[in-house]
C-alpha cells in the first residue's frame, strides 16, 4: 500500500513513553503516523530508536500549552493534504513537585493548559477534518489515568488529594491570577494533573454525546495500565523514579511496559471489538499476560452530564471558540 493510501493517525506527545510506542504500534499496523511533538529533533531520534520506517511517519511541531501553536499545527497538518482517520490525545505534563504554579503562554495553569485546554481545542479544530474523511471507522481517543478515577483501585489513594472540579470556579475566573485550580482553591500540583485528566474524560463523553450520532466517529478513553517507567514521571523525585517501577512489578503486580501500553492504545484505535463510542477502556490494576480489556466504570463526577456541559462551554470560551 502506498503512503497516500494508508489511513492517517495523529498522536500527540509521540516523542517518548506511551505516545512513542503507540506511534510504533500504529505504523506496524499499516498506518501513517503524524507525530505531534514539541521537540522535533528528539522526536526524530525517538522514531529511529524504536525502528519506525522513515516513510511511515511525519513529525509536526505542537506545543499544547500554546493555543496559537495548536492552531498552527492544524494548518501544518492540513498542508500535508492527508485525510485524518484517527486522533490520539496522549501528551501530558505532570509536575508534582512544584511549589508555585507555572503558567502557559495564554496565562493558564500549565497542567490544565497542556493536558486539557490544548487537547480540547485540537479535538474541536480537527473534528471537521475527521468528518470529511471517507475512512469507515474513524476514532478519537483521549488517554485517561487511574489516579483521576476513584472507582478504580489505583484511584482510591487520596494523595495529594482526590480529583474534584468543584463548581468550576477556576474556569469561570479564566484562571486569572491568583486562581490556578479548576475548583478555585489552593494550588496543589498533583491534584492539578488529576483534575486536568478528569477533564479529558468529560471532554470525551461530551464529544460522544454531541457528535457520535451525526458523524459516526467513535470517541473513547483508556487507561493502559501502570506504565511505571514512563517519562511522565521525569519531574518526580529520583528515588520515586527508582522505587515506583519495582513496587508495581513486585508488590502490586500492576506494572505495564511502555511497549504493551502502546499496543493497547493502538487496539483502542483499530480493534473492531473496541468500536463502542463513549467508553473508557481499562485493563485493570492486576496485570497478567494476555489480559483482556473491559469497559471501566467512571467516577460520579466524570459521568455528570451537567458538569460536562458546563466545562465544555467554559473551555470553549477560554480557547476562543465562543
């Protein structure tokens, strides 16, 4: 099959971790991969390091913490004149040791800006591209995390605090100084990450509610398992980076390799049995070889339709869509 005939997937944050191995898995399955990354040189080396064929991917610049960069990326993608058949929103920042909040170029707290608002704008801008693709099984996938779902075993640990969006006071205030958190309360870096990932699930569910029936696009989320050695943890204590994988391998049995997680992302994008829209897929917290995926129940907050709608409208305002 020529490169022009291959279905095309965009994967954000594909220069390392789960995103890189998802890119590798998708290329292996005959897809053309657009690697949407901040650092083009690092991404090129990463693609070569995992053996991706040079004609199976293209790297385009995307900094999700900048709404302007998101818009430029969409223009760059359209300039490739390829159809868009799948989008994987994988990139995330996790900054658990921050004492003071960092802000994006648009002035928003960095976790919510990168993990949620950047992806929210990207999904909405690329929706028309995906709609017009003739590919019969189009999918938009947003990665979740166990830590943002108290219904899962790994999400019951309330450290530093459980996810809680409150009445979305932070959104309403436009995250203007001194407001950083979605619930408008005191800054907690670990919680900021959880909250932003909860917004990812709410976004997926609202995309499904608004667009699945009219477009036929499958919207879903997944937790691929505890990828304890992912670069997501690069901003954590060095000791944590050493101990956490060992703990997950030998105590909880929840350890998942980056390669396995990448294959699971590719499954959610391509497997005919995972075509159900509005679903959050999981493999659970106890990993065994050949473990099957299942539909994971999401938290009460993640299933709150009124909150999802309110978050959508406030997000649309903050990214300049309304």
